[in-house]
C-alpha cells in the first residue's frame, strides 16, 4: 500500500496510477491524500490538474526514470542495503574538499563510474567529496543548476540507488560527501511545481529564474518543501553536508530567515543521527552573519564559500584585472584575505560601485568556516572558453598557488583535475531538447562574451555535444610528465597540512603576513611559508631562524640565518625556531 500526498491549496487534483484516474481527499491544510493498496515501489504515477494539458510529475518525486516530463515512480527509501553502519561522519574543520561533476569526472559520467576513481581521492588525501547538483534536470547532461525535481537524483547519472551506492562507497573509504543543492530558482524546463501551488514569489526574479516564495502567502509550505528536501539528502542518502547555492538570491523578509530554520533543523537531525552535518553557503554578500553561531545572533551555518580568497590568488598569479577582479591583485590584498578572510569588508567595491561586505572578527571566527579555492566550477566554467589555471600559468606559479591555498587557515577545496594540472577545459554545457530554449541559451552566452570582445566563433556552443565531451577529464594525463609532478606536489602539500597542526589551525588571529617586492611570507605558528613570485631568484626575510625545509616546490632553496633564498616562481614551507 502506498499513501500518495500532494499539496494543492487552490485547485482540485486527481491521482493517475496504473493508467487509472482516482479521486483524492482534500484536507483542511491544502494537502490531498489517497491510499492505494495496489501501488507499491516501482509503480508509476502522476497528478492531473484541471488547467494542465497532461498529467504532471509529483513535486516531491523521488524518482523520475523517464525524465522530468515523465511520470514519477514510487521509491522506497528504506530498501537500499547500506554498508556504512560504522560511519561516524567527517567534520568540516581540518578537512580538504574536492569538487567534482558526475557527468564529466569519468568518461561514462555516472555515479557507478565515479566510484572507480574514489581510491585516487583517498590517495590524494581528500576528506570530503563535493558533488555538483545531481537532482533531476531536463536533458541528459547539464551543470546541474537547472534542476526542477528537488527530491530526485538525475536518472542518467544512476538515479536514487546510484547516488546511494556512491555515498556508501565513499564512506567505505573514509570519504565524506557534500552535495550541492539549488533552492533559489527552478530550472527553465520541467518546473511543474508552481502549477500545483504558489511556490514562486511576488518579489520578481534573480539572474537564473523566478524567485521562490519564502515569505508570502502559503510560504510556510514552500519553506517546508525546501527544508524536507534538505533533511532527505542528509538522512535518506547519508550525505554529510550540503552546499547551498547562491543564498543571496533567497529573498526572505521573515523574522526567522530560512537559512536559520535550516540550521536549526539540521542541528536536530545531526544530534539524532550522531554524526556531524554541515551546511555551507555560497553567498555574494561577504556577511559573516551567515556563519556566526545562533547564540551570537547569526544564522548558524557551518561555512561559506569565500570568493575573495580566490580573486586575490587568481589576480596575483595571472595578472588579470577585468570585471570583478578590478580591486584585487596586490600583495596587500593577499595579506588582507589571509588574515581576515574578506577583502571587501565594509570597503568600496569598484565593480559594484558601492561599499560591500562586513569585517570578520578574527578573534572569534575560525578560518575553517571559509571554503577557499584556486579554481571551482564557476570560476572556470564562466570564463568564455572554460580555461583552467593550467592554461594560464607556468608550472612554477601553479605550484605557488597550490602552496598558498593548502597552507592557508581556511577549508581548502580543489576542483577535479586541478591536482594534476588537467589540460581539459571545463566549459558551460547544456542539453536542452527544446529548440527555442537551446537557441536562447546559445545566443545569450555569445552575447554575454561579445560585450567583452570575444567573437561568436570563439565562444563554445553550450548545446554542442562536443562542448560537453571536451569538458571530461582525461585520466591518462595523470601519469604524464609535468602532470605527475603537479600531482605529487598536491599529495605532499595535503599530507603536510594533515601532519602539521599549525597548518590546519583555523585561528585567523594567529596568522601573520608580510611581503616585499614580489614575495610574501606567511607565519603559521611554527611554520613559515615563503613565496617568490618573481622570475628571478630572491632572498626573503623570515624574521625567524629556519630549522629545516618541510616542503619546497623547486630544488635550490637555501636556508640562511633568518632568511631563505628562493628560486624563481617557487614556494617553501619551513619549520622555524
């Protein structure tokens, strides 16, 4: 027997199951319900609305085997045979994250094929695997941010059982799993939930679609819709954390913000499950309130992405200054973010033409609450041709960047393939089957970059299958000269970070930075990180007596009394007394 439930507060609805329409019973709460003794796991069903041309999938569907336009299928969350009963979780502090996209991580692009590469991540030293969104979207492949079924893993990846096999396999290897989720908009195709109820807001839209109704009439059920999805991923799929996409696009004027509500309910679930659960926000606001504990008046999220660290590193290493990079690029900027997490912290932003951000309290806010990165899906994929740092920098500066990231007081995150300087680009790709939508995406992408001087022929067509294929990792590179050298450095840096308490110490107030002409030194307790950005050898003052070299990116480092001689474009980590 299966109980079918759907929220339709302002119209009638019928259930279609086994080819037959059935009347449902309406409750006072706007929910319609019906027990069907003959339906069980594997039964296909849909809902019939009076103003819809055809039966529609369940807004809370857990399985869409025929795609987002097809019927939903009853799925039993309790039927999977988990083997991770001894898993006690993986906390965010002290961990190294690894962001990957299921569709391009392996040639097959499935959960099961990704399992075959997990041992590589274990060998690298990764602690948490972060998946780009996997909830169902229209088409075969996509970045994942066009999802429309917020409860159903994408069938082309392997569906709900495939995701569970992946998480179970990660836990068997000691890897935690963070899942990227999108609740600020529905994708442009197959978003049927708003036909059932007022899921959309009167506040208008954000850059990706109509805003979600978080504070208008009937908002309580919409908030419940999101919250129940969050809890489902953590509870039923055994996921260890969620990355909440673009929370600045969640328009909520309620006294209790949705993010705080999520933090409260996830904390309760964590206590029940007996393992740590993390909520990580992506936010453009530079507002530490998101990660400030609720006892101190914040929202109580565990962490947030820190774009300012990326911008400071990227501009310093590449020299790029266009667009939102305009204020970044100096060694003073690098010092600001290494010591205080944000560069724009109540300061003028020339890109926004206004004051932006709020300072972080270095004494009370630990650095592990900031996820930092040299590269991620956005910062690569939103470039015109999706070029990685490996296409922009010398091997020496790639190593310098890795050293700065993996010795910083933040939670470091790598983007798949970064650890061997993958040469494959990661481009913007879609597979919208609707010709009009496909053309709109293609033309919009070309128009966006035409304004920056790119010719149409230079911007890859998101709808061209070759764009997707080009974005897949080439695992054979891993063993090739140059790539293997970068991979070895990443392994040594992560191992050093795990072995030296100073390097995983999140205390921002203990970080000291000083710099000179194209060099910088970061003091991390008993460790000193010295970097030479110049194309010539430099002697750098350490202000301490170095005792030994813990790691060097290039041969030829010479320790002196209170100085170090560094080869061109190199970095060294030394123990000091």
